[in-house]
């Protein structure tokens, strides 16, 4: 064992210690949530118990990773250097991991990713429900117009059938059947619009928090002293192995 190997190992160790000491500190925080059921009828059917299906979980994760969420976070924390990752656990929970330059920001951003996604999901659901509501409302108007037209025809046929009921009986029966079908369609549209009214009034369920993010006490990653020690040890072992190899070759 030469002194040069020990000296080089110490130099490398101090070099990596210095690099680790001057590197920007990153603080780590995380939050885990279950994605809720979005459809109100499913919530009622399951008495509010249960979580989103795999497809809904994947869609929720895509929203979390969207540029819109990243843009909102940058506007909320313009002075913070941060990044975050979103993944699905084996138990179908969603894990949000955040690394930030300040410990408080790491915890706040982790929570903000969840809150912003829930808000974005609420906006999207309201837009979709609003479009369906407008479509159903227009269908109700058309059905009522059709019923009014059929009612006029039926009234005319019934008046004419007083004089010749046998000849007009089939016509009266046909239009009464058409009118009955329109009544059924009208009632179905009314029920659908009532459901959509409930969707517009009821807020979308928020994510179920499994555990909330905590403010970290110390930076994430390998400490500077550990980096220096590991680097010195690896360098020492490499030098020692090189010397043994040279002796064997000689």
C-alpha cells in the first residue's frame, strides 16, 4: 500500500465533500391520495364508499402531470426551484413526490398538486355537464313542440271521428301511440335533466388524503460527509485493486 494511494483517496474524498457541501439543497416531501369516484350515480349506488376505477386513476394522474398544473405551480411559487413526480402505487393510490429548494415549499407544493388537480377536474366536469345539460334542454323543447303538433292533429281527428269513427279509428290509434311515445321520451329527458341539475350543484368529490405532506427537517439525498467518505473509500479500493493487479502481472 503506497502513500500515494492514500493521498489520492483523501484528495478525492475532500473533493466530493466540497461538491456535496456547495450543491444546492433539495428538500423532499410527499403526499399519497386515493382518487375518488367522479360519477354521482356511482357514489349513490355505493353509498359513498369506494374509489375511482383504474381508468379514472390514470386520467387523474395525467391531469396532475399536465402542463397546466406545472404552470400554476410556477406562478404560485416563482422563487422556488422545484420538481415533482406523480406515480401510482401497487394499491392503486397516487403518490406525489416533491423536491424543492425550501422545506416549507416542498410540503406546500405537494399539497398544491392535489388541490389544483381537484379544482381542474371540477372545472372540466362542470363544462362537460353543462354541454350535456344544454343538449338535454334542447331535446326537451323539441319533444314539447312535437307533442303540441301531435295534440293538434289528435284533437282534429277526434272531432272528425264523431261523425265517422270507424274510418278514422286507425288514424286516431296511430297518433295516440305516437303521442304516448313522446310522453315517455319527455319524462326520460326530464329525469335526465334533473340528474344533470344535481351534478351542476354538487361539487366534484375531492381526493382522499392517505397521509398529508410534512415539512422536512433536513435536505434530501446523501449528506456531503457521506459523499466524501464513499468517494474516498471507492478510490482507495480501486487503487488497492490496481496495485494487486500490477503485482500479479509482474
